[in-house]
């Protein structure tokens, strides 16, 4: 069965490029220039994935994601942001709103298609393969309940942030390379050029720092990231 992808893009040339790329890769595709038309279409059919621009007429892409995450029927649809806004703040905001990936314009169609495919493969394999409870110092990761507790306080994480933190905690104190994290958490088969991983790490650190100044995710230069256990 074909996977269904909805996308929202108001630039006519980019709209046509996205449409052609997705159709050539075998997906059932519906494209929208107006986010209001997209939201109306959601009421009739729920896609497997959404590709979303941020700068749109009538409402921003951030508002669209907020609406989706607040509706139980659409809350778990993976959203990939495709935007000309490429500053670090824009990427962080997109990920904090619940996007699973962020692709900056201009983009290569081969990489775009690869990242779409990887995201859908993660759905097929189950994004939360880890089970049970993992404890590292004051950090408790409950994979079954999809909860993160730090020093007795609940940490609100997006689905991708949770999966990333859970994978690091499960493998503590092993240093996990960027390529392995991109493969295991995002499904990328090679280390493509993306800031998504770094931005996710940054937002997780920010949320943990609101509870304790103690660093949990440590950067090992030129290697990757690690959560160290008890000394």
C-alpha cells in the first residue's frame, strides 16, 4: 500500500518540485498552498507524514503544528519542516513544536527523498524499540509509559527528544557517534549534513538544565555524545 504524504508549500516552483519528487518515489501525494486547505483535508484523510513550510499565508507553520499536536487524531503524525528559515533559533523552535526533522532550503531532492524514506521506515520499525525503565544517576527513562523523570520532576519531551535521550541512557556510559545516533534515532543510513541532531541535543539540555545544573549529555569532540553513569 502506498504511503500518503501531505505537504504545504505556497511557492509554486518549490511546490511543483516537491510534488514531482514525492510522486517519483512512489508516494500518494496531496499538496496545498494554503494551510487552511490542508487542515480541512486532514478532516477527510490522515496522512502518514506531513512536509510543512513555515512562512505561509493566513497562519504560520508553527501554528499548524500546534494545532496538530493539540488534536488527538493528528498528534502523532510526523511533521518534517522544509523552510528557508535556517537560523539556529528557527530550527530549535521547529523541533520544540514537535517536528521530527528540519530541512533548510535550498535543498537537494535526493537528500529530501532520503530523509522522507528514513522517517517512514522509523514508523515501520517502531520509533520506540526500547522497553522497560532505564536509570542513570537521577535520570529515569520509562520507555513503556514514555516518561522522563529527573530528580523526581517530570521532563516534557517531544517524541524524538525522548527517543534520543532514551537511546543515550540505554547505552550509558558508551560514547555514541553522530552517525549511529542519526541511524538509530532518525533512520539515516549515512551521516548526512544536518543540524537536526545538534538542535535536539541542545533542546534536551535546556530542559534538563531547568531542573538541575548538573550536565547529563556530554559532547565528546569529533566522536559523539554520552551520558556518563555513577562515578
